[in-house]
C-alpha cells in the first residue's frame, strides 16, 4: 500500500499566504476611492463657481485635504499591491524583481510627497 494512501492525501502548501489579505486590501482601498469619487461628484454637482478659484476653495477646506490625502494613500497602496503582484508573477530573475519593486516603492513615496506638497499649498 502506498504511503500516501495510508496517511491520506497531504496538501502541499507553498507561497507567502497573503492572498486573502491582499484581496481584502484591494477591495477596501477601492471602496475608499469610490467613496471619494462620490464626494467629488456631490461637490461638483452643488458647486456654484466652476473656476480655478472655486476648485481651489473646495480643496482649501481641511476636511477636503484630509479626504483627498486618504484617497491618495488608498490609491498608492492599491497600486503597490497590484504592481508587486505583477512583478512577483511575471518577472523571473530575483534581482530584477527586487529592483522593480524598489523602483515602484520609491516612485509611490515620491508621489505621496508631491501630493502632500500640492494639497497643503492650496
């Protein structure tokens, strides 16, 4: 009798085991971005001044700055999860994979810094 037959079929588990966590994070960040989109649409529908000064006035409010920054952080994390998974799934050489992941992280940090600078300069 085969050893597997006596013990029962064993499942070979490999990988980092973070699929569900990443799936939930993708859905949560998408939800944050969808909520922000609704906020923008409502703000647009009830706006009276469609000039630059009207939009600058909207984004000058502290609550809008915070909402925008939270939405951008959700976007950056959403992008990170997606890009990391692409690099892990489709790039074979470990060095190239790590280089691309590092470049993605640096790019997203730069984008976050630029977002802070832009939002709080209004």
